[in-house]
C-alpha cells in the first residue's frame, strides 16, 4: 500500500494544468452503453475510478480502446453486451458503477447491478434511482445484494426527485433518452456534470432540454449513434489547487479550468482574503492572502459550496485568523479528516454536522490516515503547511480522483514523495 511522505513549509509557485472531471467522465463512459457505435471521449483524467469504470465496461464485453498511454482519450464500442452486470467486486471499489443501471436497462431491457451499500462518508442509498426507473416502467427486484431491473421498453413519465441527487439525475437521464415518449424530471441536480452529460447525449442523437436547470425534458428516441465529446475540467481538482496556493503562502496559475464552475469556492476564498482572478481562457491565478481570515461555510448542492471541497476548506480554516464554522449538509459522516487534522495540532471541534475551527494553529507533521478521496486531499493540504514530516496512509483514496497529484505538487515546489510499502 502506498503512503505519502510530505515535508511541509514550502511555498508553492508556478503553473498547473487541471485534468478532466472524474465525475463527468464516469457518467459519459456509462452513457457509451446506449449505442452500438463508437463513443470517443477526450480529456479523460488518468485516475483509478476511471480505470475501474473501463474495467467494468470491458467486463460487459464493450471494447474500450485508447490511442495513448496513460489514456487521456477512450473510444468505447458497446456493440453487444454479454454481461449486463456490475459485480460487487467492482461496485464496492467505486459506487459510480451504479451509473450503468439506467443505460443498460434502457438499451438491453435488463441490468443487474450490485447494491453499493454505505461508505465512509455516509449511508448513500440509491432508493431514488430505483423509484425513478420504476416510474419509467422498469420492474425492479432487490435480492442477494443486487438490483435487477427489467423492461421490454421503458416509457416516458413525470418524476420528481424527492431530494437532489447527482448520479440519480444522471442515471435516469441516460435511461430516459431511449424511453418511448416524453420524460419530465423535476428537482434535478444542477451540477455542471449534468449539462456535460446532456451535451454528449445530444451529440449521440438524444433530445434533451433543460439540463443544468431543475426541470429536464427528454423526448425518447429509438436509437443513438456515434459521437465525440471533450469532458469538462475538474472543478474539485481546481478548487484543491486554489487552496494549495492559498495555504502555502504561494502564487499559482491554474490552466485549463472553468472558473464559472468555481464561483462559490472563489467567493469563499476571497472572503478569507485570498486573491483570485481570471487570466486568459481557462486560467485562474491565485495569490495567498496577506492575512488569512476565518469564514463560515455551508456545503450545498451546486451552485452552492461543494461538499467535495469541505475537507480542503477545513485545512485552510486551520490557518485562518478567527473562528470558522463549517456545516456539512449533504453527507452525514464527512468529518473523518477532522480528527486527523487535530492530531496534527489543529483546533477543531465537531458537533453533529457542524465543525468549529479556531485558527491559526501551527500544524506539525504526524502519521495520519486517509479515509476517503476528498479527506485525503484535505490532509495533503494540511501537511503542506505542517512543520516536519507528515506520513499519509491509504493514499489509494486520493488516487481514485486526483491525477498524479504528487507530481503536480512537486512541480510547484512541494516536497511530497510516494513511498510504496512492501506488504
Ligand atoms: N441520496 C439518497 N437516495 C438516493 C440518492 C442519494 O438518499 O437514491 C442522498 C445521499 O445519501 C446524499 C444526498 O442524497 O445524502 C446526495 O447524494 P448524491 O446522490 O447527489 O451523491 P452521488 O451522486 O452519490 C456525487 C458525486 C460525489 C459528490 C456528490 C455530491 C459522482 C460519481 N459522485 O455523488 O463525489 O460528493 O455527488 O455532490 O458524481 C467525490 O468525487 O469524492 C464524491 C464523493
């Protein structure tokens, strides 16, 4: 198992290229199941979740090809799918495997997907995915830890999501495009990954209106065809590098990002005193605050402050003057990084869904353990300002969603090393 050894206290400086968005690439790859023709996806991030999705598609007998190594593009052909099944072994390592449920039942009339179960950040049920597919005419049974969905052909329906769900919206959108008649989805997620998925589906011949608004209308079509699509930049990776610049007293230029997708994060960092401005096309320059000041944050659905940036903001708040309050409203158990930051010397009190951070605290290196993807990013950021050496265990979590983070940080002046332990 790999660990990171980080020597803190270095000011980061330079340019960093932001990769394609993992959470946009995953539903796009699943959407390639909707056609027998080639779907060509560009700007794919080379992260572990993407490799898992490629393995899952290959398990279903799709052809997944890439012109380069490591792959930044995929050409996926789902001519015939012989196993319409997402097995437990793959789903347990990546919940987003559930995104194959909608496309499989829509095109092949059958899907069997392992129930994801809970994970370290919360219970994370998929009840709304199931309810919506039933509304579209699928017969669903849940047995032996698997969801089985069957339909001769899905039909259009009106469905209102009782609560906003990102992958739920994506799963049902990718089912509705091949359903007979009109589907109206209400209370949909607004995250930029949804309009990006819709843009790919429209290139494939789908008829969709309103993606990126709460109400999405879909006129089902009989078949979809080949398309080429470039995945949007990763707004969470970009947000993480904004904090990296701010927390180390540095100055960074982020390239190939989409500042419009980062409005809430940029506003919050500016409130803390961090200087951020757009520079050229897809460029964002971050300059550390002269004096970092505390700010309060509630995590919210897009366009609010993303839960996926909460751990990184907490790391920053440990260095800000004053008291910051964080309220996590999306997931019930997303503070596992807080106790690790406390072990590094942070002053953080967690009470239910609220964390109170008093700063600034001098962090000192300690052995810590990553509990999930974004928690690991928060710990890396904390380690960048800690004195002495921090060892972070279980960095496979960070490899799920950050492309070569240690190489990108090293290029900016950080001292971070991947150490492979012999088991
Ligand atoms: N929920 C239900 N029932 C459902 C679906 C969701 O109760 O059927 C609840 C969840 O338990 C949670 C809330 O609704 O409390 C929102 O969950 P959502 O479904 O929106 O989350 P998700 O689609 O499973 C995606 C991202 C997450 C990100 C969340 C919130 C992907 C692959 N994952 O998850 O990303 O945190 O939206 O923005 O897009 C990450 O990248 O590290 C990550 C966890």
